[in-house]
C-alpha cells in the first residue's frame, strides 16, 4: 500500500505550483455574481430576482450611476449601474449606504411647527395644509414689502432649475447657493481662462500627473469615476503621479511622490514649475501662440520672477525638486494636472488655481488624449412657460456680491453678516439641503446666532428630510424626500463621455414627505389657487414624472430612443457600450474600449454655422453679435467658450478691479507674521463621509465616527503631546479641545482636522445622544440598531473657530488659512469643548473685507497694479457693509 | 366562562356550536376588548383630539382606570382642555413624530429602520383579511402601533359578530388570526416599547397610557395563551416572572379566566368595562 506523503502547508503549496495548467482548463461554473449579473440581483434567501430601479446616486455630488434593488418594495441593496459610462458599475461606500437616508428612524416624515423657543427642540406635527397656509401667509406679507426679503439658501441643488423657478415666480432675486464654501475660487480661477469651471484630467491615458491638493482617491470632486481612471493610468499606463499636499492623504500615499508644501503655497510651486519649463524652453510654443491670448515671449518674461529659489523660500519645497518635477512634467507626454481644494481654499485661491492650470496650457496638454481636457456635459430644456427674472437685484445672490464682483458663484458664507448688518433684509428664509450652522465658517457662533434671532430672521422654513443643525432652528419644517424618492434630471461632467441621467423614486415617499418640486408647487398653488396672480401657470404639472417629461421627451437622440421612458429603464443616456466584467471598461461590440473624443476646441464650424458670420482681425468669428469661433491657420474652429474663443492667460477683467491679470501668487499676509508656536489649521474629508449629512448613516458612522487632529511628530514633541492626548486649538475667534493624532504624514506647520464629526444635531447616531447616561426625553434610545453602537466618541467639529474670510477674486472661503496656536490641553479643558464668539467673528469678517477690491489692503497686496485707478476704474461704487 | 363543543354530524366533520348564553358572553368580552384596543390605538395612532381627551377625562373613565392602577397627574386631569390638547400634541411629536423620538413603528423597534419586513408583513395580513390602510389626519406606516392595535380591534369586532351569530368556526379563525398577529407582531415589540415610553414620557397621560399598554399587552398575551419573546430593545428588562404560560387548548375563548401570576397593579381584562370611546 502506498504511503501518503505527510502534507503540510509547504508541501501543499509546492503541489499548487504544478497545478496551474490543470486548474486553468478546469471547468469554471461559478463567477463573481456582481460582475456576471451586472444590473441584476437576486435575493440570497429566496433566489428571486430583485426589482432593479436605475437611479443617479446623490449621496454626495459626484452623481454616480446606480441601481437600487428592491425586495418587497424596499431597497435592500445599492450598486453601480453597469450601463453608466462614467462610473461603470461601481459605487463608493457612501453610495452603497444611501438607503439609510430613507429608512433612518430620525428622518422627518411630517410637517413640523416649532413650539417654544427657536432651537429648543419642541415641535408640533401639523398637516400639509396648515403648513402651506402659514408659509403662504408669510410669503404674502413679504411680497407686499419687497420680494427680495424672501431669501432661499440652498446647499445641494440638483433640482434641475426648480429652486430658480420658485424664486423667480415669487419675483425674488435673493437666491443664495453654497459654492463659496465649496470650490468657487477654483471655478473663478478657470472660467475666465478657458470657459468652463472644471477640468477633466484624462488619468487613464496619461503618463504623468501633478496633483495639487486633491484627494481624488477618497473625497474630491468626481471621486468615483476619476479614481477608477487614476488606478487604470497607474496600472495600465504606468503613469507617474506626484502629489503636493500638506497632508499624506491616501491619494498622496498612492502617489510616486508626496511633496509636503507649506499650507497655501501650491500656487508658488506651480509658478516655479512654469518658470523652469519656460526657462528651459520646454513649452509648447505653437499651442501658446495659437490658442492663448499671450505670446511665448510675454509668458517667458512674466514667469522670470517665479524662480524655484523664490518658491522654495515660500513653500519649503526644495528648488532642486521643483526643477526636477518641472522637467519631468514638461518632457513626459501626455501629462495632466489635477487640483481641488488645496490650492483654491485660500485668500487668493483663484490665483493659485490659475497658476496650476497654466502648466498643462504651456505644455500644450489641453484636450489631448492623456491630457487636461474640457468637461463634457449635456443640458435639458425647462418646462414652459418660464417665469421672468426678478425685476430688482438683491444685495447679494448666488452669482453676485457687490464687494466681490468677480466671484461669479457668489460669496454665500458672508450672508449672516449681511443679515446682521441689515444689507440683506429677511422676512422669510427658506433653506434647502443646506446646513451652514454646521458646514460654514463660524458654524453655530455665526450662522447659529443669526438664524436663532427672530428679529433678523422672522420666519424660517426648512425643507429637509433630516434634523440638521440648521433645520433644528426652523419655525416650520417641510419634510423633503431623500434622493431615493425624488425625480431629478442629471448630467455631470465626471468623465470624458457626456451623459444625461435621472433620479427616479424607487418607491413611494415615506410618511408625508414630498419631493421639492412638489412642495414648491404646492406653496405656489396655495398662494395663487386660481391662477389670478400669474404664478400658478409656471407650476402646472401633475407630478414629478410629468415634470421630467418636459425635460426629456424632446431631446434629439433621446427622443428617438424613448425619452423619459428610456431613462426610467436605463437611468442614463446614451449607452456607449457594454461593461466588460474582465477589465471593468466600457467596450464596443468588438470588445475594444470605447474611445473618447478629444480636441473639442478644434472642432471646425460648418458652412451652415459660418453663414453670415464675421471674422475680425484677431480671427474671432461672430454671428449675430455672438462669438461662435476663432479662425486659426485658415480654419474656422469653435475654440474655447470664452468671449475671445481663446485661453486667456491674461484675464483683463481682473485688472479692472486691481487684480493681477497674469498668473501670480500672493502669500497669505497673516501667514508671514506667524509666530514660532503657531500653526495653520486645515480640514479634510474622509472617504466614507460627506460634509454634513453622512453622520446619520449607520454603516458609515461605524467606519468613521471621530476625528482626532493630525499633528506632525516633530511639532507634537515640541508641545509635549502624543497620540490620544488632548490639545487645545485656539484661533483668533475661539478655541476647541480635541484629541491629537501624531504622525509623520503632515507638514510640521499644519494641523488637520477631518470634518463630518462632532454633530450636536442630525439625529441620535450623529450626536450619540443615545449614549448619554442622563436620559433626555427629546432623544430616543434603545432602538435595536443603536444597541450595536459600540463607540462613544463622536468627534469635535472645527468650523466654529474658523473665521469667514473670502477670496477677493473667487469669493471662496479661505478654509485653510486659519492660524492657530496648539497647546497641550489644560486641567480645565474638556474633550469636545468648542467656544467661539460672534463679535470676534464679526471683527474677522471686517478684516477680510479689507482685501476686497474696495478694501484698503487690496492695493497694498498688489503693488504691481500701481497703475490701477481704484474701484472707480471698474465703474462700480464702493458698497460697504454697515457693520 | 363556560364553553361547549358539540360534535356535528354533517359530512362527518365536527361542527362546534356555542351554547347561546356562552357565546353571548364571549361576544361581549370580545367587544369589550375591542374597545380597549381602540382606546389604545387612539392614544398612539395620532395626536389626541379634544373629543377623545374629554372622553378620557370623564369621572367614570378616570375611576375605572384608577381601579387598574392607572393614575394621571394634574397635568392631565386639571389642565384646561384646549391647553391639554396643545401640550399633548407637542409631547406626541417629541415622543413619536419628530426626529430623535421613539417612532411607534414595529420596523424601527425591531430593525432600527423604517419600512422593513414587519411593514410589509402586516400590510399583507391586512390585505388578506380585507383591510386597506387609509390616512387619517396623518399618513402612518402599516406597522405603526396604533394601526396594529386598530387591526386587532377590527378582528375582535368581527369575532364578536361571529359569536353573536353562533358561528364558532369563524370565531376560531379570527382568534387564530389575532394570536398569529400577536405572536408575529405586537407581542414581539409592544411590551418593551411601552416600558420605554413609560420612562421617556414627560406628561402623565403618555406615561400612564404606556403603562396601561404594557399591562394590557401582558394580559392579552397571557389570556391568548401565547409564549412570545419580547424582541424589542428593552427586552432585557422584562422580569423573568412575567414570562407567560402556555396556551390551554381546552380554553377556546377569547381570554383565560385566571390572570397569570407576577403582575401587580394591572387587573384582568374582564374587570375592565370601559364606556364607549371615540376612536
């Protein structure tokens, strides 16, 4: 009898080495379900195929294609939509958790009316009719005084135009967005230069990436679709990625090189890289001379000042590193860059953004495969008739602030100061998907104070599905639907392929919640029941689906495919190809990956388009008074979406207001005078959270629920702190006490605190009130899921101690400019202490105004603009704030 | 309570029939229980109306409730009616309808989220038995406490009708449905939930009505002869002594005669004969 060799793990593995060929030809009957089913799903219990409803995810704002799988009319799973060209069947952890918004036991399901003091937490449930009647009555009063005293501020607006329709119906211009706490300086840095407000880096096909302050693998704009392409570029295309960031984010960790920069100095590094490229004559001269409004010689002359040595002194990045990176970037083709909040969220964020953007421009990497591409998107028509624009301008709105005339996306975070000083008179204040009491600079010390004050905000209506920090201060809450229960049109330039999509309700909305377009319609119908006031005609639609038909049933191409019915079935249009489960790419019928179209600006105008057009001496092609293209080398191109159809390296509009029209960099003045023991506070997002709303989502809160402050090892040693110790972080407007996380992964002069934690509202999970020993009658306990909450640290929110400062060009909040003193916590400091002061915030706001074009420090910051005549040159009167 | 079962001859199938006076007694008891269910349903399904509160504050009602150990404070008995309606509406919203409260919804209590299995199960049960859920003043979930209690009230009323007609087969079917519903739904969550509300309520009305609900639930479970684990979050606080005894197959009536041991302050059902209360 043959004796079996004694097998141990080693001998097993030896055997396995020989089995490869046999294993390869062995029958394979089982495949990964998700790849194989792609778009289908079955119940693991019953084996029954689940109902699949394609949607566009709206957990955050990337707008991934998704599919909701339902059993028993309940979402049991969310997955990526394999037909979606941008996200290709993948969904991030946040998207996978989206059903918790709908089924959250702390969700608001009924209209609620405040009882007692604002913010006291006492409510009375009222009927929709009672709520609408009260809101309509308050609107009526406000309309009699001035429609602009009706203010609507929104956070995330994906309604496809409904909020504008509502405000225009009321005749109010006071519609305020949130973009200045988001990315407005990035947008304003880009728009005058090349038209659109964002870029699409072709990561998948590039060879080299310079990443300035973006954490694209975790959190930044277009995280899911772009991170897929970053991985492809790295694996399939062997690209190199270099990340400049104050913090070793997961993107920085994934990069070939992480180069820590002194906070707020990315722009200086970018300019120095440009200096080297131009000095070494590595620029794409033909592109610059043909497609920009400057010559190579002008550019070279301008960039002479930005030497690597100059940048080293400012940024701490060695000149030799800058030299090397510059040459690598310019000599590797194709190459691209990516930026997000890192460069933009500073006092002069728009300058920084533009400085970064100039790198792909001067190297001719624009709209090339593997380069820095224009965004691709699609639009849809609005239902007719449309209400006219309001007759009178508000002091400020989502596009305009008189002290920040270049900030085309508004300066929303300054609103509370203008409400307080009377420049924005409010009678009725609406909020929609917003939570500035938590998300904005000053947080409760600023927004909380103003929205709590009934003399400043006499009537406050929140349209919300959850009791966020802002909604908790409302007088009336109208229960909005979470995204799985709404109709909304979508298109987002999150890949190189344009698409249209929809969100559609996966089931009936819960309780008495109503989606935004319906509840706004109902308000208008209450105001104008018989149409005699001329309002109702703009709101004559049956339901959300009916509204969508107005958007989608007549779009050429989509119409032939079936219009809205096609979108209801597929969630997205067009379907470019099929998802290859092996590669994860969208392929054509032959199995080849579909190719993107490049060189959009070089699309030639047709004879029909040129008919009647005029070409001026600069080659600008105009028709009916509108620029439609540019003639270059005898050909008529569409060009870029700027007034001169070129890339504007020199932005003349900026010069009108005394800003440098050429690429430049300004140090943050208060960073230059920092003391040795001071640091700069920055914030960041983790991959499982968004700004505010995700703390109530159970799966995500379990993964990340606290936010210790990142401090460099060397710095921590100086102040005598180790990981877990309490530190006191003090800015000029307040202080907080939090825990330290000591790491080499952060610049020694920076302290970084992630946001999305430390809630004092947003339900039991976010606040951990269920863990409080003393029972609070207004906060429930002991539901079975909450018994599984094993953590008792909800984190500390930093925004109260961050002053509101606006970029005088782009209007962005200077999130990353706050100077703080960090010390080991004292005996009286408690974890979670947050103290901030309204008066000190007001002082900081006033100080910030001094950098506006009307401010006294503006000229001092711009000695190179000595020829500027002052605000009068712009033809604007200085409109000061009354504070 | 006397019951009788007479073997029927038709088709060889035994056909239970009721002695008329026994059936009448059983029918009356079902009717009385239905009223209690309706009363509790009215407390929890939505904010209490002025009419309902007036009926609750009648001397007879207060006296009967006092007899079973339910005693309201002056905040309920002495407050002007209009003020009471308002106060209780705020308390209702805080406890049951606003963020951070305790939604009286089985899905939430047992699964920690709205619209889960119980919601669909009870909806199917309602449909199977010919009921449709319609919104009242507000739209509520099918597995909301008030709706579940209302459903049992409906079944009991049907049972009372069947008994009045001497139809014991129909009566038994309905009793089975009631037992099944208690076993699968109400019995799994309502005791722990009631205990939670007793502790959380600021106003004596909800505190006491939650006590009443708990006692009533325990009584019903015992009377129906059921063993049901209290699966609600507060189940660990259920004293072992309150574990109910098994069903007695020889007792087909709506309730058993003897109250289970270990419950103080809560009277047996048949002692509660409440005046008619608007629902």
